[in-house]
C-alpha cells in the first residue's frame, strides 16, 4: 500500500548558478559523500540537481515531517547505478510514523532538468 508519493523537478542551470554563487549551499543541502560523488563527475550540476530533486520528492512523500534537513537526506547509488536513500535513524523514525517499510526513488534528467520520484509504501 502506498503511504506517500512525491515528485520534483530541478533546473540544472539554475542550481549550478546557486552553487557557484553560494558555496555554503553545498554543505547545507548535501552530505559530504554526495559532494564527493557529484564533484567527481564531468558535469557535477546534473548529479547535484538529481539529488536535490530526490530530497524534495522525499519530503513531499513524507508530507507529515518537514523537519529533516536536506543534508540529512543522503542519496547513494548501488553498484548498478540505482539510486536509493541512506536510511538513517531520523529517516527510519519518519517512515515508522507513516507505518512504512519500503522506500523507492528514481532519478531522470535531460540536458536542462533533473526529475525524481519517491514512493513510500507499507
């Protein structure tokens, strides 16, 4: 049973501009592991935008708990490239409030936008 669904889209150029003009933004929004991952890519902005969209989609899917800071929501990829969220105690507690046991995310992008969906189910 679906307990929550969220979707978000992020303009890559806009995010790249924010990052260029405000380096503190990276630490406020991304975990150290995400910064290392994205910064190592040929076009970091695409990867930052995808992760930003996942974070926003997750918050929308939760709908009941907006107190989790964005940098505490960490996106990682498995060996095949499939994205997922790192389930920290804070995220586990938020999922427990919704009686949820599964969390799925997906990211897609074009040259100009990144989009993500998050589905919480129980």
